[in-house]
C-alpha cells in the first residue's frame, strides 16, 4: 500500500516535470520569435520561426480542413504499409538467417552491402522500379524499417543461450518445437526493439520521400504530411510548416507508444520483475 | 518457514502413479581432447567408472578437471575422442530423454511461468496428459513452489529457480538424472536447504542420479557413492561408498563421526591430487595445499 502510494507520487512528479518542461520550452520559443517586435532585435534562428501562438492559430484553422487530415491519413497509411511489409518480410528472414548457416552465408554479404545505403538514396531508383508513385513511397518506407528489423532479429536469435537448446533437446523437443517455443519467444524482445526503432525510421523516411516525390498522384491534398510541409514552404505559410512538423512528432510518438505497449504485453516476463 | 518444513516431511500428498525407471551408465576408457596437433589439450584421459543403478553417485574434483566435459559426453552433446559410454548396454551417440541434464546456472526459460517450464518436456513430446499435469502439481508442491506457479523465473529467488529446474527435469522421468553443480553460486544457507529438498526427492524415487560438484560437504551429504577425480586430464582416482543412513538431515549428517571420517579420507585423496599438480606448476592447486596443511596442523584461520 505504502509502496504503491510512493510509486504514484513519483509517477505524478515526473509527469508534472514533463508538463513544466514543455511549458518553459514554449515560453522561450514565444519570446524568441517575438523578440523583434518586443525588444527590437531578432534572436538568431528563432527570430525567423513563427511563434507558438501563431502556430496554434494556424493549426486551429487547419483542424476543419479535410486536406490536412487527408495528409495525416496518407502518411499513416504509407508508414503502416511499409512497416508491416518490413515486419512480414524481415522477421522470417532474420530468423531463417539465424537458424540456417548456409542461407545466412548466401544472403548476409549482399544484405550488408545494401544495408548502409540510406533509404532516401533509394528514392530515384524506386520511382523508376515501381509502377506507381504510391508504391515507390511505400517501398522506401519499407526499406527504412526492413534493415533495422532484420539486424535486430538476427542478432537476437543468434545470442540465445545455447543451454536453452540443450535442455530443450534433452527434454525431447523436436526441431520445430524448439523453434516455436524457444527461438521465437527468446527473439521476441529483439523483435520488439527492432520494430520500435524501425517505426521511428519509417516516419523519418516517409516524410522525406513525400517531399521528394511530390507526394502521390492526387495533387496537393493527397500528398501526406511531408508534402504538406513542402507545400506550405512553397506557399510561404511558415506557420503551417511548423504545424506539419509537430504533427509528425505527434504521429511518431503515438506509434512508438503503441508499439511499446504492445511489446510489453507480448513479453510479460520482462515486465514483471 | 512453516510451509518448507511441511514440504520436507514425508510426502504430504501422494505422487501420481509414476513408475520410476532407472538405468546404469558405464564409462569405459574414455578420453577427450580438444584442438589439434601441437595445441591438443587432453581434458579426460582413459577414464572409467560406473554410475550404478538406483544410486546417487557424486563426482568431486578440483575445478577445471574435466567434470563439465564429462557431463557433455554423458549427455551426448559432444562425442568422446576414444572409449565408450553405454547406458544399459546401449552406446550413447547423442542427446536423449533417457538422460536429463540440470545445468550449473538456471537454464529455465525466462519467457515461461514456473508451471509452463515444468510442463515443457511433456508438452514437447505431445504428452499434455492429466497424469503429467497432476505430476506437475505434485512436483510444484514437493519443491515448495505451488504459490509461485504463475511467476516467471526472473521473479524467483536463486534457490527457487534451482528447485523449479529440478522439478522440470524430474517430470520427464528420465532413466538417469545428470546434475552439473546445480547449486553453485547459492549462498550457504539456501544451499543447505537445497540439499534437503534434493535428497528428499531422491530418497522418494531412488532414481539413478549423477551429481557433479566441487563442494565436499555437499558431496558427502548427498552421495551414496563418491567418485574423486584427479587433476586434468581427468580420471577417477578413488571411489568411496558413503554408507550414511537415509533420510539424511543436516544436523544429523554433520554431527556424525562416520561422515567426518569420510570427509577426511576424501580430503586427503584430493590433497594428494593437489600436491601432484602443485609440483606440476598449477597455481590453483597451491591454495588447496596451503588450506589443507593449515587444517591438519590446526593453525588455520577457522579453528575447530
């Protein structure tokens, strides 16, 4: 009971701290951007950035704009498509590379050459490869998560304590059983970590891909958040640039948080200490 | 505390009707070396002994004398360089569920609850039967973990983990149980508690057990037969029949004159081995030799 109360107090304190930190940050930002009108001189960098209040006003105006929500929707869709494709391809690939030495020997060299190539370097090639703009963007986001997931799964599965295999074997496990009940759960924490990191990269990549490729076929409103930012820049609406940036931050935070929750649900033995 | 004493008293609940099988392992002229050419290191050389049926055989020897290698050979995880290991006349060629190994540090699966860990073997063989489930409950109670059945290994204490591991091995009803320093790293009180739990489990079944340790008190408390290893390359130097009555209880065993005599005998053999490797330049043996001379001259730091 006492421990519970203590934990609650700590939790609240850290929450309070977070709120204060964000508030102070916003205040400094506001002062910085308005320093020219208030004090007569511009603070370098921040002097050119729209103030938070101006951003909020612009944001409020956008809340009723279906184009803004369409951008959210498009980017989310692309992120999810690329991310899930990366999971579906990457997890089995990583596991199979860890389990089968021959396969690993054949695949790993090419994998290691392709891995350091930044996903954005793939944009022109993927526009040429894929029939539609949509597919090329999804492909680039896929790459962003794919390599991270594979490397994590591979590393996780390879570092399983050999005694787990030995004891499973001596208790009469078949190979399939060892895979299903030892390799898979033992790799799960690495899968979760790889996915969380991969998800972050996916958001970074999708925005850049949208900017470069012009954001899909359906013109300005169907372009995703990346295109939304670019369009705002071209149109000279600096408040909207910031709105777009913060929107991406929020989207990334929400998806990471959901993944963390899901991961902790899937790995109860790490949660309960 | 109450729960523990209760569990240690003669079976409070009856074991489901499980027939104990027991086998005998015969090790004949086994050698094992690693590396090749100039770098060959012989770990076990011409080693012969028998793990007798229905007995608890304890092997004791200085650390690094090839005991763990021997266990890997017995388990079938590795093959010997020469010689043969037979279980009931059948040559051991690989791991099998007739021999079960309990490892030095806990090898419980951290992603499974205590109960699921214990049921791993039966489920792996498609034997998730009522009999096995009853046996799992029985073993849980027997090792004092009924209240911890839904906990994950990281939530258990070191001693609880080892007990869960014993239960996980025993439910498979192996012909021979092989234990590689299973209580190593536990503090001395939990270690003694483990001895009582473990010997209680053994006394109930008299399954063939092979137990490797470096702890002389542990060896004498548990053993029916005591095998003393030489220094590397490993060989069995002596066999002592430990004819102390069962069931064994701590207070009783360590006040017993016969136990003290066996301990002195075993120590003097170990001392001879240590002297040999000491003169061969082994630093590790020096500690043993020094401790032994202090003990026998009565000038040691812990006088008795």
